[in-house]
DNA sequence: TATGAATGAGCTTTCATTCAT
DNA sequence: TATGAATGAAAGCTCATTCAT
C-alpha cells in the first residue's frame, strides 16, 4: 500500500495543486487567492485540497518552495565568467518570456516576505544566494581580466538584483521597458559592445 | 456656519482615514486591509469611515491618489542638471528613510496595477512621468557637458526606474542593500567621483 | 414663543414629513422605507425628522392616521340611499384615480396590521366603520324600497369591502380590471340598470 | 453514490429552506425577512442557506414559485360547471383554513409585484390564469344552463378575483368575515339556493 | 482517497438613532 | 429649530476549514 506509486500519486496531486495555486496567484495576487478556485483549477474538490495541504498557509509555503526552486534554476550556468553572466541574463529573459507567472508570483512573495516570516526566510535566502553568485562572477571576472575590476562588487551585485526585480516583478509599462532595462544592465557591466 | 474650517474638517477626517489606510496597507498589504482596522486606527467607528468614503474601493482610490502625489513631490527639484539628479536621489533616500510606508504602499499598488484598471491608469502615468523626467535630465546633462552623452537615454532611464523600484519597494534584505544600490546607481550615472 | 404660529409651523413640518413618508411607502413599500429618503423628500435632514418624530414607528403611526383619515373622507356623502352608495363608489373611483398612493399605502398597512397592534387597531376600526356604513345603507335602501331587501346585509357589506380592497389595494393586472370590478359590484347591488 | 436519493437530499434541504422562508414571510412580511432567521428555522447555519441559494433574492424566487404552484393546485377541479365552481370555492376555503400562511405570503407577493419585475411576471400570470378559468366556467355554465347567462363575464370574473384576494390576503377583522364573504360571493353567482 | 455538505468567524455595508453645535 | 457628524447593531454574503460518508 505504501508503495512508491502511492507516494508519487500524492506528489503528483500536490504538484498539480501547487501549479494551480501558482497560476491563481499570478492572476489574482494573494489578495484574490481562493482555495476553492485553486481546487477547481486543479480539477478537484476543495476538501481534497485540504487533504493534501492542511491549510492555505501550507499550500502557499509549497508554492513558495516551488517558485524559489524554479528561480534558482537560472543560476546554474557554466562557461567563462562573462559568458556565465550573459547566460544568466539570457536565462532570465527567457524565463520572463516563457513563464511570466513566475515573476508575478515572485513579486507577490517579495511583498509578502515583509509580513510573513516563513516567506521571508526562504525568499531572502534565495535573493542572497542570487546576489552572491553575481558578486562572485563580477569579482572573478575582474581577476581573470574578462571584466573590469569592480570597485564595489557588493553594490554592483545589489544594483543588478534590484534592477532585475524591479523590471521583472513589477509592471513598468510597455514590455519594451523590460527589454531595454536588461540591455542597459548588460552595458553597464561591460557585457555588451555597443 | 459654512466656514472654510467646516470643509477642512471633512478634509481632515478624510485625510486621517487615508493615512490610517495607508499605514494598514503598508503593514498588512491589500490582502490584510480591513475597513474596521482602518477606522479603528483613525479612532472612529466603521460606519464613520463609510460616511466619508462610500466604499472600500473609494478609500483605496484616495490612498492611491495620496501615494502618487506624495511620490511625485520628489520630482520637483531645481539647480544644474547633475544637481537635479543628485537631489532627486537624495529626496528618494530621505523619503525611504522617513516614510518607508510610502514604498510599501507603492509596491502593493504596483502589483495591484496589474489587475485593477483604476490603479493602473494613475500608477503607470506616475511611473511614466518619472521616467521621462529622468530621461530628460540625462539628455540635457549630455548636451551641457555635465554628464556623459547618453548612448540610449530611454534604456538608461528605464534602468534607473527599475532599480529604484526594485530597491525601495521590495524587501531585499538588510537596509544596507538599499544604500549601496543607490550609491552604485549614482556611480553608473557619473554622479559620484569614487 | 409658544404662539399658535410656532405650533402650526411644527404641524406643517410634521405634515410635510408625513406626506413624504406616504409617498415613499407608496413607491417602495414598508420594506423599502428609509428615514433618510423621507427626510430628503421633505427637504430636510434626517436629524430633523427625528426632531419631529421620535422614531420611525412614530412616523409610521402618523402616516397611518393620515391615510385612515384620508380614506374615511369617502364615507361622508349625502342624498337618497341609492345615491349615497353610488356616490360612495364614485368617490372611491375618483380617489383611486387621483391619489393612487393612498391605496398602495393602505395595502401596505393592511398587511402590516397583521403584525403591528398599533396599526391593527386603527386600521380594523376604519374597515369596520366602512363596513357598517355600507351595511346601514343596504338595510335602509331595502326599507325605503330604493334597493332590494338584503337577505344577508352583513355578508353583502363584507363582500363589498373585500372586493374594493382586493381591487384597489392590490395590483391585479391592467387598470381596466379595476374599472370592471367596480362596475360589476354596482350591478350586483342593483345600482346600475345594465 | 450519485443515487436519486442524493439529488433528493438537495431538493429536500431546498424545500425545507423554502418552507422556512415561507413561514417567516407569513409571520414577519418581506420587511422582516432575515436570512439568519430562515436558516435557523430550518435548523441550519446561514452559510448553509447560501450553499443552497446563492442569494436572498434567489430564495425569494423559490418561495414565489412554491406559493404560485401551491395556489394553482386549487384550480384543477372536475365535474359539472356549477360543481367545479363550488369545488373551487371549497378548495379555497379549505386552503385558507389549513394553510393560512399561503395567503399571507400571497398578499406580500401581491404588493411586491408592484415593484419587483420577477415577482410581477409570475404573480400576474397566475392571477390571469385564475381569472380566465373562472371566466370560462361562467360562460360555459351560461351555455349549458346550469348558471345564468353572464352579461359581462370578464367583469364578473374580475369581481370574484378581487373579492377572494381582498378577503383572503388581507386581514378584514374577525374570521367570520371571510366565511360570509365567500358565502355571499357564491350567492351572487347563483351557486347557492338561499 | 475523495467529496458534498455544513459551519464559525468574519467581511463590507446599511440604517435608525444620537449628539454637539 | 436644524444639521453634520458619528455610532451600535445588524444584515447579506464569503471563505477556510471540517466531517460523515
């Protein structure tokens, strides 16, 4: 009975609920998140949702973990330093294009992190990892000569993080804004010729 | 008597309710905004709130207008071009320090603008004005020689806007992050020597 | 200060409020009766309404008295017996045409009389007087030969009362229904040739 | 299991709520109809009421349908024409005795029909059917000789409808009034010897 | 494992009434 | 005498959660 299939059934259901919640949050924000809608989007009854997640908070925690893991996947790149940075931005651009919900959800999580310790812990940790990765690349690029020696790598990394978050998680107007923001960011890091 | 004080009494109450709502949104987000809490924070009964604002939405609209006007006040600066930009950043820094709720509220409004046309209109308009002001300064600074000639003033302005929004409206970790982000932004615009 | 003018001022205000309430009840029923609307229809503030009537119930009581008095005015007619009955019906017809609100309000009061002892007392009393008047005329007409001798004057009077109330206080479809109901009622009482 | 019982469970609950609302309206009028009271009279929570009826209006619509259907059941009688009319009146008398709430509710609906299009449509339609049935019987009775040939069958039917509504849906004083009104009505239609 | 049914707690909004002026 | 402002009490409705099956 407690076969691996059984537990993977559970995992599948949970995952389907998390994805449904993910979509609902992207569309309606936490403000408009309704367990009934999530369940119905996942094709099950509300009671079933509570069978897999004891509470709405628990579901949100799972969405949080899902989003964070999804985002961290952008951080794993290989190649020379400059290449890694370029790939990182390319990965972000692609993610914004292919999975805009992720950034909507991350925006919601960012604001929620100010109020909810559970969210804060995981969210801040992810942002910290992200910043550290960027900082590391900038320093390394300075050492191996592929990038200018950074005067203040911490500040530079913070600027990158802030700019990407501002541009991708908040609606800034026309989509072109996002494109040009990324471009300018790359220019300011000497990742682009023009 | 229908003295000017009479009408300002109403304005005062409305303003006090808006400020209370402002604080509540900053603290709990739209998600946790409760008319009863707003009223109680303003020291009145819920029914009194509805005496001044026909609905919760109307109250939110007033908060929106208040926040936008508050933010736009940072845009009015004088002096040489470089000075104006520096003053603009100084003003933002001061505002973040003295009135952090404004940025919390603006973050909430930013996310809400994706769903609520009323919010979108006013919010996007404010962001647009902001970007255009920055763009104008960059171009002007390039012409009068106080700043480098911008290769792509639109993109540069977008980056500034995105970075400031990301840094000020989202919790990025320690407060130091915000300081260094601003510093680096100024450096990247050649507003700082070091 | 306590001059007759003062008290007639009061009486005027009260009367204007009662007439406003009268109209509101006719239009929206007791279900939709709002003191604010009454006051506003009378051109005064709600608080003023409460200055003249201690409570909504008191206002309703005044409306009740007004309506009953208004209706009783139909009962005072002179002439021969058959003429008196004919005039009574003519008076009702005219009243229905010129002041339909009265019947709307009386319908509301009729239903309310089932629940509200204050209304019941006055309303039933009025209906009783009315029935007795009709009964008296039928008996008298039988005696002086102007009408057939009634077999059961009580029942006949009850039928008249019920029919008039049903026809005038309840919406029965096209207005023609009311006309033909009155006509048939007169026929059944031998007040009409055809 | 999706057995027929399952759906009748829902129907039963709905019916029990409708009956509770029915009673509440009879007792307190639409004016005093409270969903909480209805729910509590049906032995359930208010939220349960809203589980079965999306809104108070929907509940009222169901009460309307119930009352109309209940009333129309009086119209289905068989036998000779005079007999049918007599049976119709007997049925009404019985209904008034056994289910007085129906007439209280119908009175409320009659008044509401002046304001609420939904009520008006169904209510007027029922009254029209009723009048047409009576008219038809009067005409048929005239033809087959069991009743006098009606001079004005429309007016006669209207009088019957008005009288029955006035007598049964409005409180006219002592219950005896209703009895004698019915008796007199039958006499006027030659359905009674004396 | 899954669900229809049920509910407690709470939300926004309304309204008759009061009170200071 | 009249009002703008304020409020307590409730109303209709919603929602996360529970429970019997």
